């Protein structure tokens, strides 16, 4: 049995992959030449073989786990498609900025669109015989991403402005024969050594100039060259080849900026971190203790299971544990199916990450839908549970936390605080999430209704706008009972803070019972049916409301202070940023 067959059998052993997909994968691999096994793009493979992006990425991640493929982490130039650096591990990516010699542009290191994750066949399965320095085509395929599709103008300019290819073996020499004219723009672009050498062409300059490549780079950034028939001798003092493109690099830069190419979809570093299979299979991957990775945009989802503590108290460990584990299964499936990953669990809560807010919201909706069955079964047994979800999008720092990749930063803090505002059955979205592409379209057919809130998040600072998505029945009940209830919106907001799990808009309707608005009591039974929590008798609701007022509740003066740990809810506030 050859090495490939052994790896395929191991791959087929994973339930998520199976025999059929593993065999299809093996047939594909056997058909490829060496370039076809170099930096393979899972998303392109998936599109060609009718697999969803998630299934395709899961396949390659599992293939890497069994030793069929190795990861390649490529730091890209978005302008020209250059692979500026290629790493074997996340440990080598770090936070250090990098420079594209081709475009003369600096980039901050991040895991978003600038880090391409590709897969190259493991040498134990098949040893590639590719030589990046054999010719210009091989050089370009090695040091530029196959996912960058040059524009027609760029292709034409590449033919027009690149005059030759330099490839010098270690301790070797090569003579470049050039015909120069006054005013020509010529140079050597060495992508592999991250160097550019400009030729200063002028009458009287040397016609037999010398240039040396050393371990630290070329011995000069500019060399004088005469006009006419020039023979440039390049000597390589390195232990590895030195290569480069000879031509008019400045014109190539200009054309790239004026007529940029386009990127085909590829797996980013962020997508890999947000893949559940990668999280599970490479959990014990060796990570540098001081590892720090930057993400420009990440959507985080926090949940909490309301009523779980009471469930343990009332039913004992066995029943409550089964409910909590069933709830975890529901959440895990929703996260995986929408291209996310569970970062960690905290008691009966989870923290999950997603590459896009659209995926995170879709997962939250699936969680709520699937939890309806769990909640119904628990309720049939005489108990109450409910899911609370909060989401926020922003930048984050991925770090090594006890040999596990975790996220830190203000985005994490805000996401956790937003979730803390939610009541049972609610999904709270921060404004960046709500404004993200595809989010409203995902929410529109959900049967939930939105409500805008302005909140002050504990320990975070300024007020922030959020959207709350509620069960349809509750929203309809509120709409049916809208109107002036004799308490202004600021007072109603303060009142909501004092009532642990009630929303400001619910309170504005219930206050009518206390202040004696005609018809207020008639609306209360309808509201009871949609509150989603314990069904309280009318006197108890009235008592809770009255406690927030001085005297008999008719004077409208609040005596309680704004001390609720979650947030202060207000309808309008001029200081919102």
C-alpha cells in the first residue's frame, strides 16, 4: 500500500469525511501534476467538485491532520498578487508589517484578506520536483498567488515591460545583455530576495557594470549604466539561487494601480481560525507562547442559557446536565453549519467566532429555532429555560491562551456586554453587525421583529446603538397596546433597569396598570401570553412595578437608582456615537 492510499484510508475514517468523499479526493490527487499539488485552494476545489466552501475546507483540514497535506500561510500583496512571505505555521505570521518590493507598498500583518491559506502535498506522500528558478513562468507561479487574476491591461504590460529573466545559481554568474537608451527606466526586481535594483542610464556610464547578490541582498540599490550595448555581470554570493525580472518596473507599478486585477475566493487566515474542524483537530498544535495575530474584522457571538442554575437546583444534576448538553449540541451544530467555530465554553455559555456577521446572525437564528424544541420539552416537565444571544463585530487580537487560540480586545468585551443585555429568546446585535452585508436579508424572513435601543455598556464607555430581535408574538402584543401610558420614555427606561429581565418597551405597556390608564388592565392577559418567562399573576406584576415608584405609583417619580449591571436603555440620546 502506498503512502497516498494509507492517508486516504485515515481520512475516510473521519465521520465528517467518509469513504465516498475520501475516494473522490484520492482520484483528484492522482490526476494532478506537481503544480496541481502546490498551494491548492480548497474553495476552488470545492467549486469544481460541487462542494460547499465549508465541506471543502473541512476536507483539506482533515487531510492536513492525517499528514496528506501541509499548510502554507502566504502573506499577500493585494495590489499585484505577490506572495511576499510564505510560512509553515501561524507562529511565523505574527504582527510584524511587511513590504511588497514589486509595488513598493507596506502592509500591516493581519489574518483577514492579506493572509492566504493554501495546502501543499506532504513530501512523505509525494515529493514535488518544482524549481522556482528554472524559468520565468515557474518563478511567477511561485512568487505570485494563483488566486490573483491579472487584468488584460496588466497581462499586456507584463509582456511589454519585462525584457528578461535573471536566475543565478549559488556562487554563479550571469551576464545580462541590454541595449539602453537615454531616458529608459530599467531595473531588476528580485521578488525572492525582496530587493529592487534600479539602473541609472546616462551617457558616459559604464558599459560593463557589476552587481553582486549577498545573503543580506544586492550590494547596491542603484548602479550607473551607460548608453548603448551594455553587459551587466551579476554574481551570486548566496547559498541559494538569486533571481529576478528585468524590465521597466515603474511602468508595471503604474499599470497595476490603474488597472488592477481581481481575486478569486480563497481561504484566509481568519476563515481557518473560524473553522470548527481546525479548532478541534489542531487544538494541541504547538503555538509560540507569545503568539499574537491581528484580525481587522471578526464577528463574535456570546450565548447564555437562562434558567440553568434553577434547573440544577430543582431537578438535580442528571436531568439538568442532559438539558445543558443537548443545548450545547444545538449550538455547536448551528455554529459549524454557518462557518463558525466555538472558541470556548463558559459554564452553560459559549463564545463563538465567525468571519462574517451574516454567518453569525444565521447561526444565532438557527440556535433560537432549534432551542424551541428543547425549551418546550423542559417546559412540559414543569421548568423554564431560554437562550440569550449577543453579537458584535470589530477588530481583535488572537493570542495563545494555554495552548489554545483565544481572542482578546475591546470587541470581545463589547460582544459579551451586548449578550448580557438580552432576555430569554432575544438576539441582540450591535450596530456594526446590523449594518453588515447580508444581515438584514438573513433576519427579514425569520419571523422576528426589530427594536432599536441605545445602551451604556458597563466598562466599555460611550453609549452604543443596538438592535434587538424578538419573537414575533411579543412584538405583535406590544404593537397592539402602543400609546401614551402616562410615563415619559426616560422614566420608562429607568423603570426597565430595575426590573431584571423586562425590556423597556414591555414596561411602557405594563406601567398603565400602576398609573391607572383606562383599559390598561385589559391588555395585561394578552401580554402575559407572550412574555416568555414565568407567568406572574396580575397582583405580583403590579407590585413589582409599584416598587419602582414612590408612594402609590401615581406620582411618576422614580426612587430606584440606575444600578442594573447590564445597561441603561433609552429611546433617544444625543451623545450616541
